[in-house]
C-alpha cells in the first residue's frame, strides 16, 4: 500500500479524539440552541436541555480533547509506544457509547445509561496508568487524580438524577468544570511559555521566560482552593474573594509569558487569548457573586466557551501539526476560527446583558460563531488526521 494513502486515524490518540471533540462541540451547541430557539426537545429525555448541554460539553467535548492530549503526551513523557489500533478504537467506542447513552430521547434504563457514560474516565485512566507507573513518571501522576475528580463530578451529576445516595447539595458539574480549569492551568503552564519561546526562536528572536515556580504553584493552589470552596459554599463571600484572587494570580502569570511578543503568530497568541479568558471568567465570577453585576451573570460561559473552547482549539491545532511533522503555522482559515471562538464566547457572555431584549439572538449568534469555528477545524484537519505523517 502506498504510504500516503494509508488510513492513519488510529495511529495516535490525538487523531480520533481531537476530531471527535470538534465534531461533538458542533453537535452539543447546535442541539441546545435548536431546543432553545425552537422549543423542540424529545419528551423521553431524562435531562432538561440546559443540563444535557452542560454535561455533554464537559464529558463529551472537553473530555475527548483531554483524552486526545493525554494519549499523545503520556508516550512522550514516558518514552513508550502510544496506544493505537484496536486499543485506541476501543477507547473511542467507550467514549462514543457514553454520548449515545446520554443522547436526548434515547429510551431505556437511565441507570444503565449513567453507568455507560461513567465508564470513559476510569477506562482512560486505566489505559494511561501503566506507562506512567512503569516509567515512575511521578510528575504526571496528578493527571490520573484529575481524571478521578472528573469521574467523581460525573458520579455526583448522575446521582442527582438517580438519587442513589444522599450526598447533599454538592454540584457535580461545577466540580467537573473546576477540575478542567485545573487541567488548563497545569497544561498551560507547561506549554504556553515553551511554545511562545520556540515560536520566536524559529524567527531568530531570543526570548527568555524565567521560570516562576512559586507563582506557578500559587496559581494551581488557588484554583484547587476554588474547587474546595465551591463544594461547600459555591456562591458565598469566600467564593467571590477567592475568584478575585485567582484572577490576579493568573494575570501575573500571563504577563510573565509576554504573549504580545508573538502577536503575529496565531498558533501562539490563541493560547494567550484562551488563558486571558480564564482571568476574565474569574473576575466576572467575583463581580457576580460579590455585587450581582448584571454584566457578569454569564461568567461560567466565559470559563467554558471562552477559556476551555479557545485553549482546546489552540492546543488541538498545534499538537496535530507538530505530531504529523508539518510546519507549525496554521492556515488563514484556522486563524479565522480562533477569532470566531472568542467572538462567539463574547456574544454568549456579554450579549444577554448588553441586549436583554434579544437574549435568544445573542445566544444564537454566539453559538453560530463558536460552532462554525470548530467546523472550520474539522474541514481543515480531517485530512491531516486520517493521513500518515509525511515522509
């Protein structure tokens, strides 16, 4: 078989899971907006549209992107062979089974559907753990803990629907969102300064970003504290104060990375913009909880659509190029996609407050821009994902 014609989708984890994440991002947003605008939602659905949308954006879209990243990064961290072929296909099928189980209108036992959905995080952790443990790669054991937290959040979410055990008012979805925020903070701290420095070095620009272990540790600890506070008192004064502190710490971190020096490198500045959304989200959270500022009501979407969405499309586009041996420069259409993700997030976050009489239009515009960005990603990157690395 001609090497260039070989189907390579299952050769490495980022290939199927990044495509799955992008496609499911479009599905999640489009389905929810259709239900919102048209009032059309299957009567047999266990979850209301907003609950389904929130759950699937985290456990469908975001977790698929995390899986693609970890399945690609762990072999690099441990100098082991990547999970590929049938094993990778099985992982993808477990993820897909969860999405089908959670689909609106699917009939059958809601308890069994919950168990199917709960399976992916532990199966992914079990697939990654042997390589990490054999290599004694203790620095990255934390990612197994973060997957355990995501499982716990999902279990709490389903427990609320099933009432298996009375665990009190803990918000499982908020726990999951805060866990993903921890993932973003940890991963960004490793890749954003490194990618910024490398991009400038390729142009002959010497760019020194001094390590700041104390600031990095403080940034991680601050988000971990948010996670704990949101478990016990997610809308109290302490939560507002902690959110403001998190915003300040991460603003200092972002300034240290000097992203403005790579303003003409879309594949780099998109990561800085994504991290800036995290800061905006925590500032808005502090304003919403602290003084009920109307313009800050949608702070959670600044975190999910803004920070998560922008960081994910930025990381996926960069990792896919790097691990397929292509130049680290995105096409103009992907630069447009970067802009559309942030514009879509901005419309969703600020549109309802600026144009309260046009709530549906604001949400619809935001969804259209945001989903279209991931559609562009699918169009440009599908050939890259399914074809082998160039010789």
